[in-house]
């Protein structure tokens, strides 16, 4: 009799265990308070019992969506989202219901990169963000939601990471990416719709760590880490993509903002390939078309490297021209010689937002780019420079132009005299009688001084294509 009772108890416990396992489980990117991309079909996925029937009901239209888990218990489906609004709820069931509540429909952006993207609104230790205290104190906004991905590196692609959707309140804003926050704040202020900001970044990291294995294979000079490494190097190819991007691939979103490049500054030619590679890589994996991929140009800083970091800034701008649906926020005027993390993160976020508002949301009446070098012509010993994105002209806001250098056929550069007139920007030097090339702000650290009248800075640039050295 005692034996029979034991068998009965084991049977009951097993049945109870199966019932527990039957409950649908979702990755952390799906949770209370999340934002879903408006007016599209967004993917929702998770796990359940093997071949279990899964039913999803969305409160905004009371529509039911059905699918079946596969042999491993995995399931995925897409639901239609309306115009921006909320809060709504989603009920998911395989026999036992779970309800996601306080869901907003709006605009979702993924924000990634290294330390200048990671830098929180409260700043780093002894490295402030300008105006952070007021920004944090006044940050409460029910129409903005935040998701911070916990750091994780791995050689094996993960199906989940650690993170939580939070409301836009001071205690959470203090620890979210400052660049991402300012970007999202401006979008919400202009578009008047809910905005979801998903932050996944890690300081000091190489771009190839954020790229998937399929994309890395095209770069035959890179070596993938061994699959048996438990703690790979943070900069090893794929390890951050695997841990911090792969778990949310397919989550409905509008686009990506990116702030990275400092760790790749000594390989500008490769970085250009990596930039185009990561854009193609993420777009192919999300499979929602050529979504916007906007990024910050690295700011000037007093590097000790032999190779001028202006070459890296150059290829970043080149990538913004040649890559599909891309754009670059120039930060030439806010760099700091002795701190690689510029304190003016509002400039970074706002300038990314200008690009998104103009190019993604078709807003008009304001500038979204600083002056971009277009062409040069020579008049005796003087070179005249022309620019795009300066329809209303150029300005220095009263400062002298001191960051121009000029060279002749001997490729020796000398400090130049530069000045603005109604007819354009002119550059010359008494030491160069027959000039053929001009460079602007071509140093590790400079303070940009050339702007359009809307107040957006010109990138460092050169008119020559002489060998990188």
C-alpha cells in the first residue's frame, strides 16, 4: 500500500510539473510596459510544450492569432499593430493564460555601440554629462519606455538576455544611455507618439564583436573564436552579437542608432567594410527591409596613435553616403582633448534625431546635416571650396578659421589662411604658390569651427586622395 501511494504521489507531481512547463514562456524583450512598432506586423515568439497550440489575442482589435509550437516547444507568429496609442494588453495562452499589460504602440529604436553610447545620463565616474541633473529630474514621461540590455558575451548565439522594460522616470533615466535618451526624447516631443528605446552597448568594444558569424565570414582576415570558450575576449568577432543582439533579432522596430568606432580607429579601410557589413547583416536578420541605420561620427580626442584618427572619421562619413538608408551625426565641435567621452551628449542625441525626423519621418523646415565638402576650384594661389547642406551659407559664429592646411604637388601641408565671403570659402598660404589640396580639421583633436547657419558642424575633410599614412 505504501508503495502504491508513493507511485500515486510521483504521478501527481509529474503531472503538476508538466502543467507548469505548459505555461508559455517569453524572452525578456516581451514584457509589461513594452512598446511595439506601430502600423506593421510585429513578431512575437516564445516557448511552450512540444507541439502545443498557442493563441495570442491583442486588445487593440480583439483579434486572435494561432500557431503551434514545434518539436522543441518553440513558436513564433506576427500580429498587426494599429496607429500609435495605448495602453493595451496581449493575452497569450496554450491552455494557461499569461497577460502582458501596459503596452504602448509607437516608434521603437535599437541603440547600440561602445562606451559613448553606453554612457548613462548620470555620466561616468568623474566624467559628467552636461545638464544631467536637470535632465534626470525633469525626465518623467509616460510616452517613453526604456529597455537596458545587461552585458553578456558568448561564442554561442543566445535566445534570451537579461533586461526589463521600465517607465521613463528619473531613477531609470539616470542609468540609460544619454545619447539614446536625448534621441528618444526629441522624437517623442516632435512626433507626439510613444517611443521605445532599447539600449544594448558595451564600452571599449570592436565593431566585429557586434556582427553575426555569417557576416564575419566575408572578412577572411578575421578569426572566429573557438566554440568551447567560456569567457571569450570582449572584442572577439560575434561574441556581443550572440549575447546582446541575437535574442532580440526580429523584434519590431523602426531603426538603429549606433555610436562606435573609437576601438577601430587604427584600421579605417577595414572599418568602412565593417560598417557596411553590420548594416547588411542586421537588416538581413531582421528581415523587415533596409531599415534606417544612423550613427555618430567619433568626436575629436587627443589620441597618441601615429595614424591620424581623421582617417576613421573620413570613412564614417563615406559610409553614410554609400550605405543604404544611412546618416551620420557630426560631433566635430564637442570633442574633448583629454576625455574620450564628450560631456555634450545632448548634441549627439539631438543630431541623430534631426536625421531620423528628416529622413525617416519626412519632417521639413530644419537642417539635419552640417556642411559637406562638395568641390574645389583654383584661382591662382587661392583655392575656393564649395559645400552641400549649406543653402543659407557658412559661419564660424565669430571665430577665426584656424584648422585649414594647404599643399602643392609635393604633398607638404602648411597652415593656411582661410576666410568666408558671400561668394564662398577661400584658402591660401604664402608658402604654397600652386596649391592642389586642402584639409580641414585633420588632427586627432581639434575644435570644429565651420558650421552652416543652422548651427550644425562640418566634418573634417580633405580634397585629396593621397595614401593613408
